[in-house]
C-alpha cells in the first residue's frame, strides 16, 4: 500500500501533495524532524558498514526510506514503521528476496547484510530511544510508468508475477519464517494473522471485521458503516470462493501496483515487498489492475496482462467476477489504512477527504 522507494524516475507518482509554505515555527519543526530522521538513517546505515555515503530522504510515511549514494554504488535504506512488523517478519521478507535473487531471474531488490551477517539492523532511535528495524537494498534500475503505461508494460509485469508465483509454490521457507496474511483489514488483524504459513479459515476474520466496522462507525458514521459492511460481505464471499478454487494461499507480493514496479527495455522489476504475505495469486493480480480501472485504456491493459499471465499459469474461469470482489476488498483495506493513519503527520491534514473518496469508490462499486 505504501511504496517504499522512489528510484530514478521522471513520472509515475500517483498523488503529489500540494506544497504549502510553512510558518516559521512549522519550518523549524520540520527541520528538527528531518534532522532526526537523517540521524536515525545514519545509525541504521552504520550497521551495514557503509561509510561516507550521502542520504536523501525519499519518503516518510509509515516506513521511512532514503536513497543512499555511496562510492561506486547506490542503495535504498528502509526503516520500518513500528507496531506491525518485527525483526522476524522483516527478516522473512529479506529471506524471500534473497531466495528469489538466487533461484530466479526476477527483477527484485537485492538485500544487503549487516557487518555481522544479518539482513535486519536493529538500533535505538537517537531522537526517541525507541527500537527500530532497518534494511538495506541495492538500487533497482528502471523507471516508473503511469501516463505512458502500455499493454507491453503489463505483459512484462504479468511475466514477473508468474515468476514470483512459481517460485513461491516450490520454495521451502527457512525455519522461523513469519509473514502476515494479505486479506486482513486492520493493523491489529494483520499482526494477529502472522504465521509460518497460510492458515485456513474465512478472511477477513470476524474479529478483524468487528474492529474495522467499529472504526468506520466512530469516524465516519452509520451510513458509512452500512456501505462498509456490504463491501466486506462481498469481500468475504470472494475470498472464500477463491480459496475453494485455488486451495491454500501462498506467498505473494500483494502490492504490485504501478507505483511498485519499474520498467526497462521490456523487463519489469518489483520494489516494495513490505506487504508480502500469505494470499491468493488472484489477489496479487487484482492489485495490479486495481489502480488502472479508471483509465480509458483499461480494457486493453487488463486483457494484455491476463492473457500474458495465463500463458504461464492458469486462473479461475470466473476470474472477472472474483477480481472485482478482490478489488472491492482492496478498497476497504485502503479505507481502513487511511483511517488508521490519521494521526501520522503525513496524513493528518488529508485523512477525512481521502477516506470520503475511498468510501465513494466503494459505494459506486457496490451500485455497479
């Protein structure tokens, strides 16, 4: 949901917030915040033995990411948000990336190890004393495409996803491997779903649904609750049908929309595996199609994507209906993500407007 890094690109960022001229106290507050973030980044980077590098803050939302320009090399440094992932789940993400690099030709980030051989650096935040976890990834070549997105780009993404799915189907994760399910609604639901493999049962869970509905009611009112409940019911019906057809969920990227893949000379490369976890292959495909639906050329993009994917792996015959239901699940997930992000400085001024927009999208999809 939250792209981690913005590599060398000239286009493709879906939403750019309007720049405001800060007041003097706000400007000073921002300077202190950015200084603290850079101090944190350097503390994490020292664990990887990279000296004399320049750090450029890329994004500070839930995760904090930096571009690292070292002598003769470039990396992305990510400091994970607190409260969801821990050292074990982040290490598991890196373990899958390392296996993909070793076993396939898929374009994925190469994880770098610390000076003592770990993928995850655990440090104390100099500004707060809190424990934070960070990873270092080699910079990915390529560029984002948005307005210039063509069917050939989607065919390349389909080939990439098929490679990831085939690998996940045969790879044996190491002992201690832990990742969450991708079909949860709230942060608490995600944390509760963390497991060493796919777990059976209806998803989202009843407890997760109850938390989600309560938060929608508290912040958006009774009418919003009714809309959310209808959408969640559709999502549960869809996830149950997909599991009955595909069998147990597998390991998937779970966030491969057009802000999280790079293209270069007919090849697609994936970034931001932060949301990877246990879920259906069809959910993975739905995320790629999700943000393209409002484009005039969506039918051509969709058809190219699905035709290429099905030339490598099969999907359910009723995939159009199932994809629609999984995209509805994604809309509800984004709504809850916005609501749960309302206290973060990056979202504090916009969460009400953004959540209303997401609810409208859910309502329109239900009506159609």
